[in-house]
């Protein structure tokens, strides 16, 4: 056993639920998610209110931005596997995100799409790789892995909760309006995203030594089997290529027709590459990868429904919700952006402990069942959103209280699926394909975002031109009822096919 293997063995031999190294990744991800969700919550509102885009168009543009964010996680995961390693990918991605946020803080109106393009590419290098490092803190088959990812997911949502509320509330003037000039509110909101991203990188820099060999740059292996250091020209080529991709991303986000072409191309190409890689693995590993693909396929539908949060629900919150949550005055857009994250913060430790307790009692539902339950709760949440129409006044303004209840139910679904999804990708992947498979998981999210934009845009287009808030209420809640049904059907299908998928997964739980 060499020195790196000994270090990894020492990390794996921890007591309790969580290795100490998880806290380094926890806080880095928390601040990065503050940046990401802070900007996510501002996009649609900013495009409608400040850039004067139509509601339907703003949702398509938002979907394009989010789709490329998640699509580039596949690219980032691939380059991390083959050339950079997880640590260097994380630093490079974080740096690009800082640059993008700074550009937006300088002139959000004129530099909006430039700053967004930097953020898209940066997130692609940052996001999949830190998630993969969480998985490597545990041995294969360690039943505590799900609990670790649930804790990590709580960190994600602490950042999402704070950033999701603060950034949009500052931009709209609901917070600190007495100290921030009206003309500078959006500048300050975007600069806050840049500041917290810097904190994320500083935290990782000073704690990375505790990770041992996890995330280090891979070695180059020649055809004869000789191992050598990765050539510097390959590393520099990745940096140059990612910079050159920024104007391309900018153009495709501005023209959503290009997004259509991209999404129709990247998916099939990715599958072809995965099938090629699958020819190199054993039959047992190949079956596991097929099971991973089933999870990936269903996750597209899940995120297509769930991610109305950043699109149609942003518009719904701005137009159709009052500003009173249990007697407290709050910005409804801030509640929409941060409410789900708050519920995850509160519930993720409980869910993590629940999975461990059920495992000890040999009652823990398998991963496929958990996915199915995720869909069912998601559908029930959207049925609650449909129910908000019954609490509306004549002007089409409805209850923020009832809306928040819907976010709670949806959160049950997210906790059944999302942290478990991150975990199952690491469990079903071979060692040399972990970054790629994590990237494919996020690529599925990209397709989900793409689908979400189409769904939301169709809801907006169903409103008659010049329609009242009441017309919008009826149109959006009808849409929520329809997608609720699709979600519940998908959940039932997953539960029915659970035995088949479990056979493909073999010993993975």
C-alpha cells in the first residue's frame, strides 16, 4: 500500500456518521450555492423588470441559461477525470464565476449576458467535482454515504436560503433600501454573489490538505503503461478552450433557437460516448451503468417539473401572491427562492437520520422506491399550488401561506430524490467514470431546465394578451394541475419497475 492509499484508508476509517473532511467541502459548496442561487433567483425578474423581456421569452432565456449551466457540468466532470483533477477544476470554475459576478456588478444591464456566460462555464467546472469528492470520502458500499450526501445537501441549501432571499430582496429594494441607492441596488446584489464566491475558494484553499489524495490531478498513462505527470500543455489547453467557449455560450443564451440545436445534439453525443466507454467495462459494471441511465432519464422529468421555481413560479410570486407569511411581511419572490431551501435545512438531517435508522431495522426503501416517492410528493406539491386559486381575491392575489405549504410538500419530494441521486451516481459508476457520470446527472438537470422553460413559456403564452392577474392565476394553476398528474404517474411507474432496476444495480443499495 503506497502513501496515497494509506491516506485514503485513514480518511475512510472515521467514526460516526461523517468524516471530518466533509466540512471543508460543506462550507465551500455552501458559499458557492449562495452565489449560484442568489443569481438564479434574480434572473427572470431582472429580465422582465429591467431588460423588459416578455414573460414567455424571459422563461425561455432563463431555461437556456440554466440548461447550459448544467450541461457544462458534464464537460467540467470530463476534463476533471481526464486532465485537471477535481481540485484544479474547482478553483478554475470558481475563478470564472467570480469574474462573471464582478462583470454583472459593474453594469448588469449592458453586461448581463457576458457575465452570465462566465458564470455558466465556471459552474460547469465547479459543481460536479466537489460533489464527486464527497462521494470519495466514503468506501464503496458504506451505508453512511446517503447521510453524508444529505448533510452536504443541507450545506447547499443553507447557501441557497441566504442567497436566494438576500439577492432578490436587495435588487427589488425590499432590503437595505434606506442605505442603497435605487440606481445601485442590482449592482450591489450581483457584487454580493462575487464576494461569497471568493469566500468559497479561500475556504477550500486553506482546508484542501485534509483531503489527502482526493481530487488530485490524474497521472498520464502511456500505451506501454508508463505513468507520468500530466503535461502542462494539456492543462493550459483546457483553460484556453473554456475561455473561448464564453462568447459561444453568450450567443446561444441570447438566441434560444441555438439552445434547441445544442440540446438536440449534446444528449445523443453524450450517450454515444458513454456507450463507447461501457464497452471497456465488465458486464456487471455495464448493468450498473444502465441502471444509472434509468435514474438519469427520470430525473429529466423531475427537474422539468421542479424547476418551475426559477421560471413560472417567479412570475406567479410577483403577480399573484400577497406579502404576508403568517403575519410577517416578506417579499414573495424571496420566499419562492429561499423557502424550499429553508425546509431542506430543517429536514435534511432528519431524512438522513431516518435512512440510517430504517437501514438498521432493515426497512430502508431501496433507491428506486425513494425516487418514486420523490415524484409522488412533487406531484402532491403542485396540486397544492393548483389549490392556491381557491384562496384568491377578485384581483387574482392569493395566499403566500398556502403557497409556502406547497413548497414544503415539494421539498419532501426533493429530499427523497436529489441527495440520493448524487450518491447513487458515485455508487453505480466505475472509478474512472465517476466525474463523467456525475456530469451526466447534471446534464439531465440541463434537459430538465430546458423542459421547464418550455412548460413555463407555454403557461405564459396561454394568457390572453393584456390579461389580468386573475387570468394569469387561472392559466398558471391549470398548468400546475397538469404537471402534478404527470409527476404522480412517473412515481408509480418507478415503483412498479423497481424489481427490474434493482437487478441491474446488483449489490448497490
